[in-house]
């Protein structure tokens, strides 16, 4: 037994010499895993913002050639604070194991369940083809049931975190819908507007009014006309529409409609993995015979101030939560890549 033990490569080495390679290996694995998690959080956060599930946030592009190489400061700081709080609450990695087991098993159930729904409704699979997927769901459910015994031992953490994220995302989507409805009520039909501005003085240049909706006259144009009492020689109503696909083909990116009397409507379509880029939209429009001179173009943005009120929209605490999220959102000018010296913001108050 002594000879066999002596033949072992680590026999007779000091404990620190044995532990050092394991520490290096564990550190390398931690760095790789953390980088994967951080990149995934940045990508998911950006797509959630594009789809309207989260408020706008500053997104820094760290590469000029790779669009997906991004840095989201608010997500990075949120993860830092979350990790520190997690360590303070649990104290050791062994205590976090229960939370990890619940998170992984619940994620597996949700992912396989979504695949089942997609195969049944989107891909049109027959019922007998769905049986293997249903078997995977049952297997994952049994794994989740086994891990549910650890909920009181730390498994509650991913459940509480998930509930908080759901509350934030549903509050933002519902509140944004209420804001759009209020803004839409303030808009004027295009035919009525064109017939009422025949005698308004026109000045040279192009005015681009960006709107949340693709119909009617945006309130930013109505406010500009009310206060300045002039119109530009060419007025463009632009709407940026996010589709539920990763990317939009070039031939479907842009729609241009001539409304008459120097008014045009542009509908720019983007995929949820693409970034808004108004100058690129103008370049596409120029390729279709509608040129723009950036030094002779002014961009008008509507800036709404949300005022929580006692109404039927949402409960009071959710209205105040949405108001805080609305104030914390990044400026639209920064996310649209607009030149700061060519942007005019017109404010309005919206009650929800």
C-alpha cells in the first residue's frame, strides 16, 4: 500500500502545492462563467429595451465592427450590487447551492415549455411529435419538485428576484401603453391637420418629428406649431417600429409615404437585436430618392412628463413605480444617434 501510495503524483507534496492548481483552475472557470453571464445579461437587457419591456438605458458599443459587443452600465452595476447582497445574505457558496438548484431547474422547465408551445403553435407539429417534448417537461418538473424542498434553505432567492423582475417589466409595459393611449388622444388626424395649415408660413429646411405611433399628427408638431406658428418647407413624420424578429431585411426596412403639401411619413422597421439609428434611416431614404442635408435638418422629439393620478389605469404604487422608471430612462436623443446640436425637445404632461 505504501508503494502504491508513493506512486501517486501528489503523494508527499505539501497541501498548499496541491491546492494551488485547483485554485487556479477554479478561478479560471469562474472568470469564464462570469463573462458568459455578463455578456448574456447585456444582450438580454438590450433586447428587452428594444421590445419595450424595460425603459431606455445607455448602451456603449465597444467595437466598431461587431454590433453585439456592447456594455450596459446600469445592468453591470445592478449585477455588482446583486452579487454583493447575495454574498452578504448567504455568506458562503455552499449556502447558495440551494438557490442555484431552484434557478437551474426552473429555467429548464420554462425553456422546454416554451419550446413545446412554439412547436405546437408556430411550427405546426402533430400531437405525436410533441410527446418527446412533453416527456422532457415531465422530467424537468420532477427535478424541480425535488429541488423545491430547498426553497426554505435559500431557494426562495431566485423566486423573489424573478417576481421583482416580472413586476418591473409588466409595470413598464402597462404604463407605456397608457402613455401611448394618452398621447394618441392628443393627436390630430392627418387630413384635418393638412386642411387647417394652408395659410401657415413656411421656412426653408427639413423638420423630422419622431413619433411613438405611426398614425395621425404627433403632439410635438402641434406644440411646435402652437408656439412658433411656422412650418418647415418639408415636414417628415418618422416612426421607429420594432418587429418581433432579430433583423429586418433591407427591402422591408423603410416605408415612405407622400402625404401632400410637403408632408411625408417614414416608417422605419427594426429587429429586436438591432439598434435604432436615425441617420442610417435617412441614408436609406436618400437611396430611395428622398435626400437629406443634416446641416439643414432639425429633429423634434416629444418629452412626456408622467403624472401619477388616482384613476383606473394602475394601482397607486405601480403608477409611482412607473413614474420613477420613466424619469430614470435614458434620453431618446442618445439612443437614436441624433446629433445633439440638431435636436429640439418639446415637453408635455401625461396623466395616467
